[in-house]
C-alpha cells in the first residue's frame, strides 16, 4: 500500500490525502465493500435488512442540498437512530428516476455514492433514494469557496479516485455520461465519489458501445462534442 501524507486545505476545511505514487503509476482500483457502520447508525445503515421498514416519514428534513429539474436532494436525519443521510426525491414523471435508482441499488464501490435504499413511492408517485451523506459537498461547490486554484496534488488525487469509480462502472457496462465537478462529491476525509446518474446508460451486452451524445457540452471531450472537426467520426 502506498504511503499517505495528508495535505490540509484550510480554505476548504477539507483534508485531501495525497499518495506518494510514482509518476505514471496507476491507482489501484480496489473495490472494497462499504465501511462497517458506526454503532449509533448500525440499524439505519443496513438497507438490505431494513429497506422494507423504511418510509419517507421516518426521516426529518434538515436542509436542501440541491435542486434540479428532476427532483430535490435533502439532508435528512433518521428519527430513531439520528443517523444522517442524503434523500434524493425524484419527481413523478421523470423518466430517468427509475433508471438511476436501479443503477445505484446495484452499485457497491467506495468511489461511487452509496444507495442505502429505494424508499416506497409516495402517493404522488415520486421515487426517493436514501443515499450516503458525503459531507464535503460537490467539487463545484468546493471550488466556488476556494481562494485560488486547487493544488496540483489534490487534483491528481481527485482524478485517481474518479477514474477508479469510472473503471468500476465500466466493468459493469454502466456509462455515466455526465462527469463534471457538480457530479463529484468529496468528503472531509478526502474521499471522492461519483454521483448523479440521471442520464447514465447501462449497456445490454458485453462489447456494446455507447453512442449517446447527451451530457454537459462544457465537459465533453472534443471528439464527442464536435466529431466533424476531429476526424469526421466519434469513436466511443
């Protein structure tokens, strides 16, 4: 295991572990199981056993973490255990809601935001996903609070963890399609997790290529955004 030295970023209140990897050495995408829950959150952190017992009413909404066209993400607290989570409520009629819930419910990687449970739909037909709370916020929000640029070593670690998450997803034929700072969450301990699978695609068979052009244009690769200017074709 590579030695870790900790680089403190006081402007972010975020501790970013910077590994002493040799130049060109690839990160080790070891997909360990989720950490063992802490004692005070044990009952609320075992979704397989308790998913049928969870209801939206079991959680107290503390704050709004984000809003979008398809839904709202809340910071919530389980009323019985006081464990904190993020609750993503996808509005009725959003065609991507069921697909995102299906992808996240089958994903288990330390580099992808964890879905504890898909809660029973409310009378309105909304879909609610109980997600782990990543306490540092998105990289986009961290960047907006930062005085100056990210240190290069921190960017290298962000890239290494993000690529490890993408390697995990691609090995399972899942294509995210919208990697950008707003969709990468960072914990105060320096963990980076891929989030927001609203337009992700799951390929039906091995070897199939994704030809979708959806995404955020500012973060698309040049050949995907403008294939005619880069050889006249887009190679997935």
